[in-house]
């Protein structure tokens, strides 16, 4: 496989309800791809399949290298007494010595603009800071592919801008699932539109977002 | 204050559990009492102990690491549980403002029952996060 992600004819069902049907796409290394679709389209399920947390009923998912992920609710990912320990934990689990893990975690938090909050627990931070802390924890692992589920949900415009700037500085491949079309326009070059478990459109983000009919048809406007 | 409302939920949950033990299992409500005792002890520990320092100290020592992580996960999940109780309590209070009628009791029963699937969903996402952090395999 040359790219970072390859998905072929992916199928997934919750009992009798088919959630993903024949989904195929690829992401090149370093490419940033958006994933849009109405509620219940299967976006989160697709991300969970890519993370390896759900086993597809059929089809193939290949990820080159290590994936990193940020959930919609960052509180589910941050549970240590300080965000510094949250970022250090996966590094230590992968065998990094404590001092090195601490150094890398501090660098990741500084890159996210959170160096002053490093010793604070996640529940004392604003949602925007929590999202950036979860992103820092994912990035500290130096993932080859970053998967983000609704990174802007409940964020104010300033936090969205900060997150967008942070994401645009990254070199790894990214798949960003969001309803926030303006955010996707600013952070992704290519867009996938999912509706009722099927991939209904794929192409340059600007082109798809300027197609009013397409957006209306699939509940994005 | 968030805590008293959350505690009201724990007490209601404990009372339901006690009722099940007494009426269905026909025995003294040991599980409910134990749950309340653990919740009270946990709260006391949380308030009195410098947990962040203790956790950092324990995590740096391999023999204590697993135990410290276990208690951290337990504390995190307890917080999730309290949050869910609190949000359900608020939703229930808004939905059933008139007390002591039939819908008041029914809505309380439904809110208490919906606590389980909601908490399970949060637990599932928490477990997924543990997997991604290289734990829980």
C-alpha cells in the first residue's frame, strides 16, 4: 500500500441495521481529508472501524503506520489527574522511559498552547482546551494517520480557529469528521460525503462545498 | 453546588438497589449499603488526599503503577456516573415539575432506568480510549 489509509468495500451493521455499505476510499500520506454527512450517516462508525475498535462485517481497512484519534467528547479520553499525565500515559505504555515521555508530552502540550495548563486536570479546562489536550495526547505518539471525530462540536469560533491552525501545521495524514463545513474548507483538501452508510460524493473540498444541490440533498445545508 | 444534586441521584439509585435486594432477592440490602459506603469513602478520600501528587508518585513506581491506574480509572468512571446522574436529574426536574402525581413517579423510574444505557455508552467510549492508549488489551 502506498497511501496512508485504504478502505475497500467496508460494510458494518449494528444487528439488522446496516450502518456502512460498500464504503471505499484512500488517503495519501500527509493528505488532509474531510468526512461530512448528516447525523446517523455512519461517520463515527467509520472512524471506529479505522481505529480498529469495531470489526467490519465485510471489506478491508488498511492503515499504514500508527493511528491516533480524538473523540467527540475529549473527557472520555482524558482521565488522569493532570493533562501532562494523560499525554505521558500512552507514551509510557509504549515503553518510553519516564523522563523522555515527560519531555515529549510537554513538547506536545506546548505545541497545542497548553504548557501553562499541563499540571491541571482535564475537567478544570474549557472544552476547547480539552480538545487541544486530547489532540496533543494523540500527536505525542507521532501517529501516521490522525482521526478526528467532530473536533469542533461545541467549540466557540476562536477555539475553532486555534484548532484549525494547529491541524494545518501537521504533517501526518488526517481524516476529519465534521458538520462544520467552514472548518472543513479551512483544514481539508478533499472531502468525502457519507449518507445512509454509503459514500455519495468525493472530491476537492472547495468544489463539493460550492455544490448547493449536493449539500441540500444530503442534509448538509 | 453540583455535589448535593449528584448525591441525591446516588441515594435514589441506592434506594432502588436496596428495594430490589429486599423485595426480589429477599435479603438485607448489602450491595446498596456497600455502594453508598464506597461512594462516601471515595468522596472523603477525594476531598482530603492530594490525589494528583499521589498518582504521579505511584505511577513512577512499577509495583504500584497498576494499582494507581486502577483507582484512577475507577475515579474517572465514578465522575462519569455522577455527571450522568446529574444531567438526568436536571432533565427529570424540568420534565416533571409537579410532584406526587403518577407521571412524577413514572418519569423518575424512567430516568433511573435510562442511567444504565447512558453510563454504559460512556463506559464503552472510555474503554475505547484505553485501547487506543495501549491499555486494556
